[in-house]
C-alpha cells in the first residue's frame, strides 16, 4: 500500500515533471528498502514486478491524458517524467499495442 501511494503521489504532486521517470530504485530508497526486496514484495502482493506496476500506472495516466487533453505526445511524455518522447512512445506501444497517436485516433473516433 505504501508503494502504491508513493507511485500515485509521485505523479499527483508533479514530481515527474521535476525529475526523471519513476523507477524501482527511487521507490525503494523512499521506502527504506532494497530494490530487490521491494520487487519481491510487489511481486508477491500483486503478481507483477515493481517496474511492471510503475509502467502500468504510467500507461493508465497516459491514456487518460491522451484522450482528455489536447496536449501533444511530447508534452504528455515530459509530464510523465520521460526525458525523450521516443521512450514514452516505445513503452506505450509495447504495453498497449499501438502508438499514443494511434490510441488517440481510435478513442476519439
């Protein structure tokens, strides 16, 4: 629960815009745990890895922003903490099966 709250707060508080993309090392240090131990705990509780959980959260936020705003994909990527919008596009396509622009077109048509 602390991990979930940390991930949610990271984006809600705007930390992503001031830092880089949230990662397991950052979360573990904030929770006073080793990255491996945190990953083991998250895997046991959710069935997903800590990084997978973070990516799922990022993708959920991205989907909402893509459909609910007229921000460009670069703006959304930077808002989520990506240094390069290409990395965001690559992650989104791997997780969703289409690019962010394709997703926007599908959802808005």
